[in-house]
């Protein structure tokens, strides 16, 4: 028998099953398709899919991106502050989804540090690092849209765009890292977790975006916020492919 908390989590997940997209979502996804692909298959990802893992490149990349990983539940906390309970249709569903996902994020920083440790990083190496301008731009944008944007803009930019791209990246490089670390290594936990569940989270996030988008002007802003996240994510990953950046 499920606990009340687990039962509510299941109810929320079941309530966010995929629904037919309105025309504006179909048009948006079509227009973003090339940008999405470019954000996933950046040089570090494409190289790791076909060649042995470049350990120095990934050592630098892991240190650079810690600030975004550490801030992820904070971004969602800012989105949570925009929700209501009983004031609009299905608003409690959105609230509970964010609370549940923030809880899921609790162990992600620890798993990320386990990954970075394999590449020779101490915790202080990671936590004290000042990211390069490209990664800092992504970090600041996600904070800004989460704080200043509407609920639909924030969930679109953070949970749909960034979680979606990270999930796809994780799935395509996981075999290479599994070969390097060995099956069952705790250094794989962060990658494996994102490869396994980040197909559901972006889909659920898109359902929330559909629920929370209420006007033509907001449709435009949601499209823009997702596009901006994809653009900055691609630039940040490309910056990490430059030799010795962040190492």
C-alpha cells in the first residue's frame, strides 16, 4: 500500500499524462526543432558518442556546470512561489508537481560530486569554482526567468528546455561513461538518473506550460524563453569543448 505522499505523487504524475497539443504548441515545437538538436549534439556530446571519453574536457565541464546543477531546485523554488491553491483550474496539481520535483533534486548534487570525484575533483574544487562567462550566462538567465518570468515561462525555460536537453545528452553519452567507469559505478548515478527519468519530466513540464499559458502574448514569451535556454545551453557546452577551458 502506498503512503499518502507516494499516492499523491502518483496522482500528480497520472494527471500530467501527455495530451494532444494545441496548434500553438505544435508550431512552437516545429520551429524549435533545429535549435533543440543543436543544443543536444554539441561538440562534447558528439565527440563522446563516437570516441573515448576525453577525461580532461569532462573534468573541466563538470566543474563549470556545478553552479547550474546546484541551483536547479532554487530555480524551481522560484516557480513554486508563483503557484496558487484553489484559485485557478488544476493549480494544486502544478504546485504539487514542483514540490515533488524539488524533493527529487535533493540527492542530485551529491551524485554530481560523485561523478566529478572520479575525474579528480575534491568537493572544494567544485564548490569554490567561478564559472566561465558562457556558463555564468546560462546560470543567470535561468535565475532571471525563474524570478521575473511567468510560471509558464519559467517552467518552459527550466524544466522543459534544460531538463529535456540534459536528459537527451545523458542518454546518448551514458554508454561511453559506463564503459569507462564500469557497470554499477556510483560515478554513473547522476547520468543514469537523468537518462532514465528526464524523458518524463520535460513532457510533464510541457503539460504545465500548456495549463499556465493564457494569452497570445504569453505564447510569444514562452517560445522566447525556451529558445533562449536552448541557445545559452548550446553556447555553454560549446565553450567547454575549447582545450583547457575550465580544467
